[in-house]
C-alpha cells in the first residue's frame, strides 16, 4: 500500500471548504485531502 502525500486545506475566506469539492476531487487521485469544514464564521 502506497501512502499518498497529504494536503491540509484551511481556507482563509469564510467560505465553507466543500465549495472547493471539484478541486479536491481532481487532486484526490494523487493526494489525501484533509480540510477544515469552516473557519471563523460570523454568527450574525
């Protein structure tokens, strides 16, 4: 079993990470993608 390199995706724009799902799908053949679902949401 070969281990894929890991990409840890932590966005900095307040948009949920799953918006980038198409990008993650493209990268997933060669990388293991780990992401933070949502950073710093404004509760208002």
